[in-house]
C-alpha cells in the first residue's frame, strides 16, 4: 500500500516517462522505483524494467543483473560531471546552454579514453 506521498510520486512518474519511452529499450533504476504502478507503466510502454526488487516484496520481479551494472557507470558519469560547479548548480539560464556545457564537459571526460598523448 502506498502512502499519500508515495502515491503522488508514482503519479508524477507516468507523464515524464511517456516523454522518453519511445526512445529507450530498458529503464535502469534503483529499488526506489520498485512499485507496481511504475512497473505497469514501463511494461505498457514495451520497455524492459531493470529494477531490483525491494527486500520486503513478496513476489520479487527478476531483473537483468548485467544491465543493472550499467547503471553504476551512468551514476559515476553524473558524479564526475558534478565536479564542474556550473553543471551542479545550473548557472545557465537556458536549457540549450546548460546542455551545451554538459556536452563539453562530457567530451573532456571522454577524450583521455580515446586519445593517447
């Protein structure tokens, strides 16, 4: 059973998820997203849910452990991007300039892996 605060969070998930559901094949998330309403929304969109079950779930849903490990890589990327104060605090006024700086910071992180000096 969801508390009133959790029900609001689940209701807010659907509109945001529908905005990206046609562009993704798998939804990688932590245990906080393990709710029946969220799983139904993901399944209705035809997207694979890669969400580990909460420890108190009676019938735990299986998840792909290999794909779930990718989530760690994504988390580490965001943590490295947040080292740039401009990214962490959103100083940019427009989303275009913010995303442009995120792209520049990502390229700076990526270059050492593809170019040897």
